[in-house]
């Protein structure tokens, strides 16, 4: 691959004493659909705000296609903010014109094309009268009008009904197919993303826990079920474990070979992520 | 960008235009009505010379005019006096605070337009029409009050609070200050209501404080009267300090007791007050005054203070907006 | 060419993605492409739907579609031609598997009798899998 789409080096953002992101270093490949996953308050929104230039890092740097992001919107990035900011007393048509006027590179036809893919966004409706789903879709259309190379979506599927969800995913996936756009989308619900993402960035407590191709990440992990008194036989790193009286179920990274007496299974994405999150919560509980 | 912020502020701008149209129409009508009163009562001459019994402009003639019109003109002046505060409250305070409250600033921040350009466009679109309206209404009120000449508020001189605050650069300076203050507090607090409250309080307090310091804004001139019993203060000027001088030309510190001694005492009236004063060491009368002709300079100094504060507030707003996420 | 309800202007076949199946999307696409080739719905020279067409129809990730096509290419079944699309190069259909084949006909007759006898889908599946596992024990290559 060429230069990474997004590259963070020692990236930190502190709000007072709270370390929303702490010393994160990672690369994200170009042209991928990346799931940014983590529990609420893990730093997902902070990461997206930093990548868009909406906020400045406390330390470290972040760059998009090799150009650093410095306190203002990167020209190759488009960002769907979580609260879908749109001027409430504008009509949809007016808000499109307004955003067009605020951009140097802008494709009106692209916005129209995206809106045309959607059922029932009335261009003459006031923004305040739109449903949550329609607001999200208009906001995504506006983001795509910037013709971005990197599309940052903060909780794009929250408060969407199933039809709007499907339409929205279709728009985003079509964008990837047409323009090879890199998509980084966050959700605290993995099920929203597991079916469409091919790359995983797991952020827990301000730190990156996993970053890789979904298939590779899954292939690295095993769910091992075996006798509880024989756990020492397991090689690799135990991510999380649940133990019954005699039996232990372990999520293990790099468990090769599988010890005798243990049954190995490939985890699915959901159970993998849940394993990491549970481990994080247990560590946090142990600290208290 | 200008078109976008114009559209955003359309409602406020239309409201302001409506205020202007209604205000201007009322002012024109009320002035016309006053002019016809002046003509109908043949007061044209009195407008030029003021209250003077020898010119046929005795107290009685003028009094009946002033009973009807003086307070009305003062209300007109107070309206112009209040306009800058209103601009600060309804133009400046919500300018950034409302967007920050609703989160819509993020829409602009996530496009390619720079924050500085976004900010300056918003300021220009909100402030420029407000200034035009304030100045236009100021000129209308000045025109109206001017029609009453020396039998209206202008007879009280240029430092009369209602006249001073509604003439010269004052309304522009107050407006720019109140607007910038509202804007800054709004950008820093992210709360429209907080910004409005602070703007109202600070503007009123500062206006009061600075108007009480008005006479110290330029250096005063000393007027001396050789007859200690006669003061020579010109009407319309502003007295900073007054008193008596001794034979060496020094200020007499406690002149009051001497003055008391020369007052009328029971059945023995003091006939020659001047001699009595001199006998008590009060050789000359003096006053440090800001003459009426210096009003233009006082306006300039006061405006410079307000505009300086406004510039600081605009820069502070820039800082506050840049650090918003 | 046999008309198929899934056929549409954009391509010869359309993929159906079952998100609840637990089977990775790209594997579903590989299977369905091979199935279509076996049934003679896709023949050498036919163009597979483009990633964009699949995305429009199913909202899957286009990278997943391309991954499935790379897998098919690795197996020597299709060939990507730059700027033109991905084309089928090999036939998996044979007389025994195409729609008019006698074996298929016999199976259809059998299933008709099963319906007549009042068997449900689960019963039919159970019978079919049972017999298949007798004849094709697990562990033997499937294709």
C-alpha cells in the first residue's frame, strides 16, 4: 500500500484530568471501511474530532494522506459529527447551498445524486422538521459533496430505522465502490458495523487495543474451551476468560498450537470485541 | 459566505429593519407635528434665541411649549441611548452563543472555510446594518431635537447626558462596544442568556461610570473672576472644580466658613458681599471647567475608550472562537 | 439462457446476502457465484456484477465483493480485465448439474412426493443431509 490514509503518532487529547486519548500510534490503510469500536466514552468521538481538525491534540500528531491535520478541517476529510449540525431554520435546499458556499472543492451533482438515492427527503422541508434519520442522510450527502478521500462518520447509524439504515449503508458503500474513499465509522454497537467493515480499530480507555484487517484479527484469535486445572498448557495471550467449576472458556490471541484436551474455535467479531471490552471492564474494576 | 450568514441572521435583520422603519416613521411624524406647533405659536424666533423676555420669549410662552414637547424629545433621545444596548443584547450576545448552544458552529468548522473568515462574515453581517440603523435614528432624533433649538434639550448644553449620549460619535462607539461585549461573552460562555445578562449589566455600569468621569476626560480650563462674589461659568460648560483663591493665587482650602460669614444674618444684611469675601481672605473666584466648545474632543476621547475596549473584545472573541471544538 | 428471477439489467446474476447466517459475506458471494456456474446461470464470457452493482443491490462493502472475486480468480474460475470487469473463464456446469438434467429431474420428482406426503422443509432437509452424509462422508473434498 501507499501512504496510509490516516496516521497517528503519539496522539493524546486530555480534557483537564481526563485522558480521552492517550499516546495512540497507529496507521489506517487506504480504501478500507474501518470500524471504530469501543465502549461509550472510550475516545471514539475525540479521535474523529482530532482527525477532522475540529480539535487540536494535547500531544502527538495525526496526518491524513501524509499531510498533518492542524486545527482546521483537512481538505481531503469530510466529517459527520454526532449531533448532525445543520441550520434548523434553513430548508434542505438552502442548507446545501450554504455548505456549498463554505467549500472550495464542492460537487453539487454528487449531493443531488446521494439525495436522489434516498426515499423522501423533501428539499423544501425545513431542517427542523426532518426526522433524525433524514437529518443524518442530509448530513452524509453534504459530507460527500466535499469529495473526500477520508470519510469520518460518528455513530452514523444511531437513531435510524431499518430502512434508513439500509439506505445510509448503501450510500456509504457506493461511495467506497465509486471513489475508493476510506471510511472510518464509529459505533458503540458492533452489530451495526460488523457486516460492512473490513478493518477494525478497537479503542478502549483512550488506547488502541486492536488495529487490523477483520479477517486477520479473527484469524489471530481462538476461543479455547478446556479443563480449568490445565490452563497453563495454553500458549498465547489470554484476552479474557470465563471459568466454570471445571471448565474454562478463554479468548486467546496467538494460541498455536492448541493444547491437547482443549477445543479451539474461531471467534466471530462480536464475541472477540466483547471479550476485549469485558477484560477492560474487569481491569477497571480491579483498579478501584 | 456572506450570503450564508445573511440567511442565518435574516430573522434578526428583518426585525431590525422593522424597528428602523417604525422608529423612523414615528420620528418624522412627531417632528413634523412639533414644527407645526412652533409655527402655529410663532416660536420661530425663540428657537434661535432661547428664553429671553425681551425677545417676546418669556418663560410663560416657552413653558407651554416645553410642557408638551420637552419630555417627548427626551424620550426620543433615550431611545437612541438605549439602541446600543439593544444591539448588544439581541445582535451581539446571540451571534456566537446561539450557534454554540445548538452546536451548528460545527457545520461551518467542518467545511473548508476558515474560522476567521466565518467569524468576520458573521460580525460584518450583524454589525454593519445595526450601525447604519443606529446612526440613521440618531440623525433623525438630532434633527428633531435641533428643530426645538434653544428652547429644547439643547439649551442644557452639549454635556446634558441625554444630548451627549445621542450626538457625535457616542452612539456608534456605544454600539460597537455593546455589540463586541455581547459577542465575546456569548463566545466564551456559550450561553445566550448569560451573554445577554452580562452585556446589559456591564454596559449600564460602564456607561454610568464613564459618564461620571466625563469631565476628567480632557484637561479643564481655569476661569477666574476678580470679583469673588460673582461666578462666571458659561451656561453649557462642565464644572470640574470651583472655589476661591487667596491673595497669592492659591486655592483656599476651607472656603465654606468664610462664605457662611458673608451670608445674610438675621436683621443685619451684608451689603457688600465682595468686600466681605475679600476680608475673609477669598480674593478671587475661580472654576476649572470644560467649556461647551470642547464637547467634540470629549466625544473623541470617550469614543476612543469604547472603541479600544471593542477592539480588545473582538480579538478576545477570535481567541474564544478558535478554541471551540 | 435460463431466466432467473434474480437476473437484472446490471448483470447476469444477483447475490443474496444473509446477514444472520454467520457465514462471512465474501464466502457467501463465492458460494453463490459457484452455484450459479454449476447451474449454468453463469457461463464462460459472462461478466460478474461489478462491485458497484452488488453494493447498490445489497449494501455490502465493495471491498468484500472484490475479495470474493479475488478468491474466485485464485481458483481459476474468473478473470479480472482492467476497466472492463470480472469475467467467467471456466464452466462448472455439466450435463449432470444443469437445470434440465435427469438427476435434477429425479430429485424434483422425489421432492414432489415428499410435499405430497406432507413433509416439512426440516424433514426434507433432515432426510437429504442424512443420505448425503452416508454417501459423502465429512472430510472428503466437497467440490
